[in-house]
C-alpha cells in the first residue's frame, strides 16, 4: 500500500484546481466539503504509508517515486520525484493531520466571509506546496515547495487586502523571505557545483564518503541556514512573523505556527549529515536558536495583542527546535516540532475562538474574566498553555526536555553548550511566564470588556470547538510516543522511528541522576514561570506596573520590540527606497523611457512616410503591383 | 497544326489587353472583367505549354485557376454590388476607404 504515497500532495492540488476554476459556481457547502476532504484523504494516505514504513525492514527506504524528469541539461538533471521516509512521514502526518483539523475549524471561522472559496483555494494550495516541500527527494523540488508555501503565506496574510496593514504585512513577509531564500538558493548551487546532484540520497552519500571538506560544508550549511532563518522566523529575519498575524487566525495557526514556519527545522534535519560534519555551522544554528528563544520570549512578555504574543511565542519555540538541531538532537528537534504543531495551533485556534466571541477584539487589556463565558475555549486554551509551558505529563514537557537534556549532555565536549542550555532554561521560565500572563489577563481577573462587546459574547459553534477539543487531546497525549530516555530507550518510539534518517554520530551518555536532575530543573522552571505570572497578574497586579515605571528603558525597549523594525527601516528599507528613487529618476525615466519613446517616435515617423503611398485607390495599387512584377521579371531575365 | 508560339502570342496579347483595360477603365465591373481576361490569358499559356511538354501538370493548375476564378467572381461581384448599394457608385476613383 505504500506505493501510493506519491498521491499525498496531489489530492489537495486537484482540489485547488477545481476550486480555482469552478469555485465561484460551486455552493459553499460543497466547497467546504471538498477542501476538507482533500486534506483528509492526504492524511489517510499518509497514515497508511507511515504504517507501511513501520512494517518495512530498515534499509529499504527511502521510498522514492520518480514521476518524470523535470530539467535535463547536460550533466545537470533534476527529477520531479517524491520521497517517503520516516522524516517525511512525520511531516506529512503533521501537515495533513493538523491541516485537516484547521480546515474544519475554518469552515466555522470563515463562514460569513466574502472570500470563502478563495480562502479554501489558498488553503488547499498551501497544503499541496507544503507536502511537496516535505516529500521532495531533491533540494530543487524542495525549493519549489519552499517558494510555494511562501506564496501562499503572502496570499493568506494579505487575505483581507483591502486593509492597508494586511497588504503591507503580506509584502513584508514576502520580501523578508526572499532575503533568506537567496541564501538557500546559493547553498543549493554550491551543492550542485561540488556534488553534481541535488538528490538527498546522493548528497548524503557524498557527505559520508568524504567528498566535501569541512570548510565547504560550513559554507553550504550556513547558506542553507540563512534560508531557514527567513522561513522559520529566526534572528535576524524574524520581523515578518508578528506582522503576519494580520491574516485570518486559522491561517496563523496552520501556516505561521504549525507547519510552514517549521520548514527550516525540517530542512536542517533533512541535511543533518551536513550539520554534523560542520561543527561550526551546528554551533551557529544552536546559538541563533537559543538567542532567538530568549529574545522573542522577552518581547512576548510586553505585548497586549493576543495573536502577537502567540507569534513571538512561535518564534521562541522554533528557536528551541533549532537548539535541538544545533546540539545534534535532530530527533528531539523534530519531536518538538511535532508537539508544538498541536499545542500552538490549539492556542491559535482558541485565540480565534476568543476573537470570534468578542467581535474581533484582540487587545488583552479589553478582556479578562472570560472563563465563565467561554466554557470550552477556556479549558482547551489552558491545556495548550500548560503544554507549551513545559509542565510534566503534557507533550511540550517531553520534547523540550529532550532538547535541553541533549544540550546539557553536549556540555561534556564544550562549555559553549552549557551556555546554550542556560539560555534554554531562561527561555523556559519566560515561556511559562508570558503564556500564563496571557491566560490570566484573558480568562481571569476583572472584566475589562467593552459593554457593546459584552452584549454579543457567545461561545463558538461546534465546528470550531470540536477541533479545539481534538487538538487539546493531542496536546496532552502527543508527547507519550517520545518519553525521556531515562525511562528506557525503548519508550522513545519517536526517536527510534526517525533513526534511519537521522544518523546520530556522537552518542552522549548522562548518568541517571543527572537526567533526573535535569527533569527536576525543567519542571521547576515551568512552575516558577507560572508562579511569577500568578503573582504578577492575579495576586498583586501592581508589581508589573511598578516594574515598568522603575525600569522605563527596559520596558520601553521590550514593548517596542527592541526597535528592530525601526532599525531595519532606517538601515535597509529607507536607503533602498532612496537609491531606487535615484535610479528611477535617472536611469528609468531618462534612459529606458527615452529608448522606448524614441522607438515609438521613429516608428510613427516611418509610418507617416509609408502611408503616403497608400492612396486607397485600386489603380495605384495595381500600378505598384505591375511595376513589382516588371522588376521581378527583369531580375529573372537579365 | 498551329504552332505553339501562336497560342503564346495570343496569350500575351490577351494579358496586355486585360492590363490596359484595368488601368484605363473606370468602373469596377469592367476592371473586374479585365482581371478575368488576364487570368484566362495565363490559363491559355499554361495549357499551351502543358500540351507542348506533354505533361498534365499545367492542365491541373488550370483547373485550379478556373475554380478559384469562379469563387472570386462570385465574391467580387457581391462586394461590388454591396459597394454600389452603400455608395451609389461603382467608379473606382470615388472609392478610397483605405487611404492611409
């Protein structure tokens, strides 16, 4: 049954095509059915294929399906071929599974929107692109998916394009991603030059065969990672993600939390041999991840827009995934990606449910005490918050602990990794703190609702709450397939599943006492964060205000997101616009327009002369014709 | 037997007459007839040479020319008729819609 895996991306593609062509004539109910069904079908096939993988003996994969030869020019060859191995399987399951739940949720959330069909067309297109990205068997096809999801991201951020800020946010996302993609493309080119193929199997063989030097590996790995920082919103290219919240909330959940933004992590895991070969590149990945994890968390602390807090939280959590990749725990990074997909999409969808209840209100300062109005949203949101905070027995705990344990274990080799671990722990406290700040400000405490909003307050319809419940279930349970190694290696089913793809070179062992100690520390910091949030926002709400007035500089810095947007604006955007203006005035207007206008004038002049011969009289034409014949004959005869 | 040259001379004479008529006459119908004369002059030349060369090619071409000429006559006359209805004239000097 696993041979049909190549159908996975093409079902949503077919659905996109139908919706794009006939969408306007189809009834709304059918559109919702088809869009959801296509993704569900992909999910079913992914599940069947994944089960098939489990039964296949190791060494028999990756399954590769070569559909056709796409580019062939001399020795340069790219096939349109798909691949299915444990890593693709995990991603395909997450994309189609979480994607399906979010599609269903969207049916309720977007019910009254004018662009209903357009929305589902984009959403299906996104699913297709993302599945191509994760199932491509070579870097070039992966890049196609990579750009495809970027395009869908742009289209969906600017979905309400009549709103100026949404259109701008879409543009920002697109342009910032282009910067990263330049690096990614350069990386692919270097691989092509030195290895001669972009197929993952060929690349892995070349790397394990020692075909490329460490220095070259570092260069390629860092170039590829530049692409990852763009797509996965890491320092320095993270600025687009908070603005991306202008899009519909289910889009934020699917694209800007669960799937697309984790593409960078997937890519690094896919190229894990490269990053294992080059320790410098791996350290760069870990460092960028760790700094981003803490830095984004501090910004999440001061935001009042519920979706922006979640956006910074996403940036911070992806930072954790990169810590995992950087310290060599690729499986743990993927594991965090997988659990994060559940609880972060849950949090976003629950936030969407809150906005739905409050007529679109997103400012937490105007919420509070919502717990009694939203009897289903509240517990599900709380579960998501607990999971992300890293409280034991919830999924986020297992994955975060796996990453941090590995980071600590790597400390045996270099003190650098202790530093990474320290940042990770700091980020964990902040995560629990900002998440529960969010919970307490929204659902607890005094009501600060607008009286007008309060009149219309209502729990969301079933089509929206049932997805929340399902995701809440997974946010708790998803972690149990990857239990900490200390409980027994066999129980880390997730890591075992990924083993054939991810070759862990350095085995690191920690004593059982150390492992338990690390688990205790992780638990402690999670509760510490929650406790601080409780003190700050429930027991004595004056403290944060006092802190803000006592350290106005720090608070202002954090509240204004470290002025990074302003700095980028002044350093990159403004000069670009200024130089563009100069070039426009001098080159475009004078040289190019001059050439174009000159051609037009010359053509007009020539036409005027020639039109003199066109008298409209039949006899003149006959005469010219006759003369022509005579000249022709004369030429032939003499 | 009449020599081949006589037929060719007749063909040239017919063609030149047609051409002169085309430039001298003023109404479209006569000009149209002169075109037909030129066509038939060409036909005559074709068929003469076909005969002298003992080949069927020229004769086949003549059949084509006759068919095309028939179609052309039908369309051409219809156009002239419509022009007359619109403009109340068939003088070729008065018709210069296509002047550039």
